[in-house]
C-alpha cells in the first residue's frame, strides 16, 4: 500500500477482460496493446506485466523512450516469450541505433526518416524492422501516395531493413456511420497491395483498426488491430454509439481521502475566488487532489465525488493540491476514503463532461505524484 493521499487503483483483471473482449470482436486478429502515455495514465509498470502474463505479445507506444521503457519491463519478466514493441513518433534526425539494436519496430511516416534508419542498421549490423505509415486521410504523419512510391523505390534496393507492416490512422472511427471510414479502408487496402506488389511480399501486418473500429466495424479491417482506450475500459464513442462499448470494464479508480472536515456557517465561501458560498450551515470536507495531480480545474463547480457511497458536489475552485466538497450534515470525518472517479464513484466520462473534454484526456493527464497501485482481489 501507499501513504500518498491520492492513489490510482488499477484493476488488472479488468484490463485482461477488456483485451479478451477486444480480441473476440476482432475475430482472432493480432492485437497490439497500445501503452503510450504511461499506459493511458494507468501506469505502464503495472499494465505491461499484467498484459504479458495474459498472453499479449505485441505492444505499441508513440515515442522511442516509451518503447525502450516497455522493452526494459518485458526483459525483467520471468516469462521470456518473444514480445514485439513498436513506436512511430520521432524526428527525422533521431538517433535510432539503440531502438534498432534492441529490436524495436519503427513506424516510417516520412521519407526523411529512412536515412536515419539505414544508418542505424549499418551501425548496429542489425536488421531494422519497420512499418510503413500511410496517410489515408487523417492529415497527420504518414506517407502520401507520391511519398510511398519514393520510399518503396529506396527500400527495393536497400539492405538491412525489413518491412513487416503497413499502418494508418482512422479519422472518424468514433462515428461508425461516417462514410469516410469506408474511404480510408479502401485507400489503405490499395496502399497495402502496392507495398506487397512492389516489394514482392505475401504477408505483412496490416493495421488500421483502433479501439472504435474494433468495436463497431464488421468485419474489422486489416489483419492486426491496435487496442488503445477501450483496453482500459473506456468508451471511444459518444451518445447512442456508446452501445458499441457494452461489456468494457473501467480499470482505474482514483481514490483520495478527507484531510479535514469542519462545520461552516451560512455565507461561507469556498476556495480561491469564493465562487461558491453556502446558503445554510453545512460542513466542508477538504479532499486531497487538485490540478497539480491532473484533476481538471475546468470541472470546478460541476464535479462530484463519492464518500461512503454518496455523491457530494465539489464546490469552489479546484486548487493545485486540494478541493472542497460540501457534505451538508453527512457523517464525514478526516481519513474517510473518497472516490474521485471509478468504482463506487463518478465515471471518468462524467469528469470528461464536467471538464469539457474527452475521457482519454482525464486519465492520461493524471500526474506523476499519484501512485498507481494494483487492486487487490480476495
């Protein structure tokens, strides 16, 4: 256990359940578990071992330092089966010798990155394994058709580089009825055919499907899927489309404690700016946790927390380290546990609504001074 007043409790059983659900939806396609941004704020040191123990063999991150950290975690596991780690976000001038040496697979979304990859393969004497990242409409990093042809020409005569996959990112997968999804899938399939024909290969990892695509598309496109936010039990959809997320189990519960409780008179203000005043005598509970921990200040005057299973409003401005709940005449005492979000309290989606953002943002912004601990099961 931890003495920290604010703790993120991670239910690794929920993670494994969600992975199994996504694998079922993907009809047995290869699943890449995306653990970027500290496993979407859930703690990569907890998440990666739990998933590896459950049989996940492929992991994805955004950056090279993230990928190297995942490699280190996997190397320390007693289970020494082969694991694959990939990443795709780095500058063209990046030093790639270490990731190539350690077998990290690299996404190639720009012709400018190829020279660094060739150099790393030459320096290390190792084969650089790459995934060609094509832009099918999102407009971010990715090769357009002209760039793809240029890269394929370079690769056709290159040594020390193996193309093991083609990937792209869907722009509107969280809108299942958006026609642009079909357009992107068609473009992606054409690009995959081009790569296979030009390089003379029969089999590649083909990954276009993210969490919303896994949950809503039938059939799920490609032969490989990248599971992100849904793996952590959060829906990538809004409104009626949330039905596609049925069965997911949120893996994070953010637990705080009452640091102080005191009776206050009518007219008592709360926190900076005194944006809230009591209309009658009441009790304030001071709760550990604020925007310095990643709890969004934008949710001030809107959010609720749960104490003893009952919801209480967060009043006044959420400060850097603490916030105030007006608990009325409830029996609340210092030391009482407080569920900020998760099991027994508000859903992450509610915090996202209160803060005017998305659930991804709520969990990934959780700060480094909040310990992540694995939930104990009896």
